């Protein structure tokens, strides 16, 4: 069946087909917090990129379907090389991850041979393979702290890097000039509007937001950190991140008062994952994620160094 034929099916039929194919293939569906609500609802495990990959590596599923962007599916393959990893849309890339290539990083390493290269997980497998250690938005502070006084090249998100630099007072960090189009356009005016419209609300922003925004917010947290904060607190909360996380929290924690800061903070790359594509993916194994073994093994090394930090 072609994709067009799947798009002509009703959602109920698509969901039935997804469930049937999932059982037949002993598959698990992982889904990032920013993916469309209807896809989140048929998924088995929701979360952020690394948390999902860790869960994938720990399941006994033969097939992992990753509803997210390509670097996330690659990370699942890096950590679970013996499993078949599928992504419903191979064109679901991440412009932030595309900001740094392996050649760029090797060039920087030649220029600054004494620097430790710390890569955010939002990078390709090739970039991870030539990095010393990976980090997530949730553990970036701990990872950078772990290298002590050593100089660092931090990539690819300059806002996350600037936040880490400011929080740790670490001046010897070279920041890559990359950014996420969803978070870098959240501005001070969005915080001010959120505060005036929601007096008493706690304002939480993602560290990929610009420095003036992370400085003005009440809390800076990863998507998992935002979810956990909402689960533990009862005051109104406004989230400065992609709207999909707010949709998930409102669905799973209906007693909480959580809203988004900016309705246009939408990752169109994540929204490329749809129910028709997910049904086709499960029924026809489209698209399989593969990584050359030397690259995969080297990338796993950089991720494992991060994991060993706890
Ligand atoms: S939200 Fe930003 S970092 Fe995440 S996938 Fe979209 S563009 Fe990439």
C-alpha cells in the first residue's frame, strides 16, 4: 500500500492496524514529547530522546519504532544495535543537529587539540562518534562540570552552552553557533505576556531558549524536568517549550494547571510523524535506521561516558 492509501483511512482503522502490526512484530513504539497528540496516544513510551532510547535498549521488543526525528532514532540504534529500529518518516530531520557535521568537528579538534568536545544528544551519530562525551539538556551542567578546569568545545546549541557557561561560571568554553528554531524565538516579550496573563504562575523555560529568557524565567528545565515539576506542584505553570509537551501533561495530569507560553512554538519536523506514516512503518518496515558499525561503536562510547556519570 502506498502512503496515499493510508492517508485515506479513518483514524480508528489506522489505530487498529498499528496495534495489530505492533503485536505481530513484537514492536515497541517510542514517542517524543513534541510529536503530534494522536501519535502520542498510540505509543507505548513517551519521553525525551535519551530517556526513550534507554527504555528501548531495556525492552525485549524485536522492533523499535521511533516517533521523533532522525538523530533520536539513531540514538536508539546506537544503544540497541541488535534490534531493528524504524522511523516513520526519514525526512524528519533536526535543523539543530544539522548545524554540525563530522568534518566540522574534526576541524575544530585540529584547531583546539587540548579541548574536550561535549556534544548535546541533538547531533548525528557521526558527530557523536568524534566527540569525547555526550550530554542532554537535563544533565549538561553535570557533564561539563565533570571535566573540571579543562577547556571545552560545546555543540551544537549555543543557548544551551551559554546557560551552562553562566551557571557554572566556566569561561573556557567555545560555543558552537547552532540553535533550535522552536526555542530560540521564544523571547522576553513572551515571558512578560505570560506573567501578566497568569499572575502567580511559575514560568519554566527550556535551556535552548536565549540567555535573556533563561535568566528571566523562574525555572530552567529539560522536557523531563518540566514534566516532573508539573507532577509535583499544584500552582499554575507556563512552559516555554514546544507545545506538544503541554498537550501531554494536560492529557496525563488533568488536575494540573499547565499552559504553553507560545502557541507558535511548534517543531514542524516532529509533526512530520503522522498516524498514516506510523501504520505504514509498522506494516512495511519503512524506514529502517542503519549506522556503520565503527561509527555506531564510537558514538556509543561518547554516550556511555555520559551514562557513567549517573
Ligand atoms: S524542537 Fe528543535 S532541537 Fe528539537 S527536533 Fe525540533 S528543531 Fe530539533
